[in-house]
């Protein structure tokens, strides 16, 4: 009986099939590595009893918020996708955020009423970041507000959540401010004092300099007015000269009425 030899086309088919199998085997370690790196991971548990704010978490390709309830173990319920160069240390972020809250108490009497603070900005366009820093020479704590409001209509800023803060007990808002000489700074900002969703008072400090300046905004409130939030807003319209920059504030005080 004659054995029919495979045709040239069939032989090439076998060769390509073998190469395909070998290529798949060679790629298997890489595929397993990618699966391991990008699979959802439960973050290590960390208990922060006095932590009330949200943690802003960064990965290589996205930004997200994790906001635990008081006394809740961070990472006990959230799975966050991580990847090469974007590893997340939520424990460290939580500790740093709690330290920032403590450090803010030295930035002025206002912060004795603040129990949470953070930033807000136009999604996909604007950006804002805040940090409390203690000067090694003077010992004073300042709030550094970095912002990017380059596209028109974009805005960003800082929010301060307050409690037990009755505006009728005070008669003026006072603070010191300066623009950052390297990063640039806005021409003006808007400070809003809110009760719920209503703006009770608004101030617009302007003409910042690169050296520290004192600002004072007197007001009068005749009846009890609880303030639940204070916002510092930077808009594109008020930062056209430096749409990306940094503003420093310190000694943020409310002067008692009596």
C-alpha cells in the first residue's frame, strides 16, 4: 500500500500550527504576569478611628476616591485595580491624611471648627491639591493650594467642613496670603461661607503679592447662623495670567464679636 505524502500546502499548515503553539507557550508567562498585576486586589486593613475624610487614590491610568465611614477598616470592603507603576498604599495615604487634619489645627483659629477638608475641581479639565506645611524657621503652618484651571469655565479649590461654628459669634475674617513666585498665582479667589447649600457670606480677596499680606473682611450677623462649609474657589476667569499656580495662606482666623 502506498503512503501519500502530504502536499506542500499541508506541510506549511503544520509548520504554522506548530509556530502558533510555540508562540502561545512563550507568551504564557507574560499573560500570567499581566493577570496578576491588574487583577482587583483587596487592600491591607488599617483602622483609623478619627479619620473622617476621603482618601484620593491614584493608579497609572485613573484617579478614584475611597471614603470609609468612621471607625471602618480601610480596605475591608473596597477592591482597587492596580498595575505596574501604580501600586497603592492606602494605609500610608490614610495616615498622611489624618496627619494633615491634625496639622491644619495650627493654621488658624478657623480650623478648630473644621473636621474634614479636601479639594474639588472640574472633572477631566481642572485640578486642585492642598497641603498643610509647617515652616521649619517660623514654626507657622500654612495651607498651600495648588490649582490648574487652564480651560475656560474650569474651576477648582478647597472645601472645609465645619461643625459648631456659629457665624454670629464673630465679626471679621482675617488671614495672611501670598502668591508662589515660582508657580504663579491667581489674581483673585472667592471665599464662600455656607449653611447647607446656601451661601451666607462671600468674600473676594485680590491683588496677591509674592510676599505675605494681611487681609481682613468685617461682617455682621445678628442671629445664630450655623456654618457647615467654607470653600475657597479659583476660577479660570480669576486666574488668566497664571491658570496653573499655587497660593499660600496662614493664620486664618475669625475674630470674636465680643
